[in-house]
C-alpha cells in the first residue's frame, strides 16, 4: 500500500474513533446520530454552493450512491442501537471486524485476490472477536459468543458488522466508477460521493427516529447536544470522505483492514477513560485485532 494512502487511512481512523466516542457518550445515541446527519446535510449544501455540483455524475454512480445511502442509514440506526445497549469497548471491536469478511466478499464480487497472509490475518481477527467473550474457559467462551449473536440486544453489534461489510463493497464499486469519470479529482470525488450517500442515509435515519420516538424527547436531546453533534458531523465527514478518496486507487480489503486501527483507540477509551469492565480482556482483543491488521497490510 502507498505511504500516502496509509497516512490518509490513519487520519481517517482517528476521526472515526472520535465520532464514535461522541456518539456513544450521548444521552441518546439514536437521537444524536439524527442530529449529526442534519449537520452533515447542511455541510453538503455549503460544499456544493461553494464548489458547484458536478455535472459528470452518471446514472450508474447515482445507483451506487443511493444503495450506499440505504446501507449507511441502516448502519447508523444499528450502531446507535448497539451503543444504547452495550459498552463501546464491547460493541466497537465487533462492529469494526469487517476485515474478517470483506476480503472474502471482495474476492467473489470484485475479483480481488485472497492471499495466505490475508487468511492468517482473518484468523487472528476472528480470535480477537472470540477473546471479547472469553472468560477463562474454552467451552464457556464459545457459549458466550453464541449467546451474544442470538441475544436481542447484543446481536445489534453483529448486524452493524454485516452492514459495514456491505457498504464497504458498495462504496468501493461506486468510487471505482467515480474515478473512471474524473481520475484527476480524487478528493472532490470522495467528498461528493460521501455527501450524496450521507444525505440519503441520514434522511432515512431521521424519518425512522421521528416515526418511532416522541418528538419532544428528540428535540430535548438536540437542544442540549447540538454543538457536540456538529463536531461529530465534521469528524464523520473527515473519516468517510478520506476513505472514499483512498478507495479510488487501493483494494477495499486492504483499506478496510488497515482502517481498523481505530479499534485499539476506542477500546482504550472505553476501558481506561470510562471505566468499562474487563479492561485487560478487551485490550487483548483490540491488540489481536491490530496484529491481524498489521499482517493484512503487510
């Protein structure tokens, strides 16, 4: 992977960990995500007013942007639901363990090659997910993992994982199309695609939130956390916008894998700064994830 791409992905990881921490520490993660989406839509309007709306976007690109928006909308709701029910140091490593599945899906759907090192990396990351549920006994650890998948609240982390895998593949295809249309405008391509899918995803998110939750409660949280949501919106823009740039000339398997360095940042925050339980166990899981990502990048 190119050194410039690695630097961009690391920057994206920092912003990704940052906005996830802001979301999890909100009084209500779902309401907060909806407000964050409104700020992102506002930033999109400003961006297109300043730069102008690209006239070369094809119908195929709109298709991938709409599909990405639908998947991101479901992802936002699923992630915020998971944060409402579980600790961030538990949810985040599972939700961000997409490198286990993306290379396999990319192999069959996008034609990317799966090497022996990638297989080894996938095994290490799967071990890290298992470690999250391991409490000193092999059989009990397997039982805990199985129960987590079936549990009504805990399984939201796994739903989020599936959506991360899906939108990663869709975003890669969309950015390939965008790069073919405008190969000399990588950063503008990335920002445009992000704003398109984000506007769709967060609109759906807010429609759902206002349909199933009391308006008064939503507006109360919004009035208290509007500044925090603006900061989270900027963090989300920087996180996903940068990844959309890198996806134009790097394999999605490598990008998704290397980006998960944010796992260790979030686990550290949850266990040491917020006092969430099982700090050593979850830090070990995060460290194994980082080892797997290092193998993947190598």
